[in-house]
């Protein structure tokens, strides 16, 4: 290959490289519209790189924009402007407000004492009233008052309710003193069946609540008292125990008589 042909080849390659570089730069500069909607996973630096601009330029085109973006947020891209982006300062005598977490534009308007329409009128950069974000700076009309911080109370968790203990004016307490323990029956007499359950055991030295108005003498002279069970057993919430026999022997204390 002659030196002339080599030189021609180098010139052709240089022209092609220059052409592709110019085309790529133009695509990077014009690849984004004047406004874009942020997608999940987008970052300011990524958007700036894709649109052929800088993070600082995007922030300058979006007054009040912080360093974070969120899905659904609409951004002005400076590459789409033929002139400098329009900045909307607060009206004469007005002020600004920095959006906080949990704020909604309607709530800000109410707390500021203005209508939502008036608030939007001084914030033409807000395209969708439902899309504001923490850190965003919004303008307030001249007659608006600075909104107080919104208060979001924590959820109410009432303390547990403990009902007061039941009061039984006709009840008293007796203690089983019989060394073999007593049977708890379904009625006041030995002809009634025993309430059989591990939960019903009138062994010696156990205490029982009994109804003082129920002392009953059966046909053989035995004295019985109705006692309250700790919980219902086979449909019974009370039972009967022997407190004295016909010979005057007591099986509980204090000594109970009808």
C-alpha cells in the first residue's frame, strides 16, 4: 500500500469518527423532551447524563427541587428550552413554604387561609395538585398566613380494660377443714350427683366463696352451702358442699349454721 493510499484511509476514518461523535452529541442533547416524568429507579445524575445536561442545570430549571426524585414527579429539562427556564418568584408581599412529609396541597391552602385555586395561581410550576414532594418550595399569596406545621397524631392505643371485681354482698368465704376433703355436689343433699372435674376439688385448707342466703338443711339434718365454682363445669357455675352433719360436726370454718 502506497503512502498516499494510507493517508487517504486515515482521513476517511477521521471524518467518520467526527461524524458519529457529532451525531451522538446531538442525540444526547435532543433525546429528552422539555418535561419528563420520573420512573422507578431514576436518579438526578442518571437523568442528567441521559439528557446531556447536568444535575445543577436540572435543579436550576426546577426551583425547590432537592437532591432526590420520586416516581411520577414531573421535571423540566433544560435541554428542551430555547431560552432560560421560567422561574416563578413569590408575589409581592407573599412568602414561601417548604413542603413537609404528609403535606397535601389542599391542606396547605386551608392552613394558610387561602383557596386551592389561589394557591395554584401563584404556583404555575405545579402541573398536578396531587403531586408535591417533601422539600419542594411553593409560593403563598400575599394575603396568606404562614401555615403552621401539620400535626399528625400517633394512632390511639387505648389501655387495656380491666373490669372491676364483681361484688357479691351475699357471699362470704369458708375454708374446708375436713381432713379427707369434701365432695361438691349438684344440689343440697347426698342424693345429688358429684361434680367430677379436676377444676372442682374441695380438699382440706381450700377456700370457697359461698352464698350466705343458701344454707339448706336436708331431710337427714345435714347442712349444705352453695359455693361458686372458679369456672363453669358441665354447665354448672355453682355447687353444694356439706358444712355440718346431723350430729353437729363441722367440716368447714367458720362454723356455719342456718
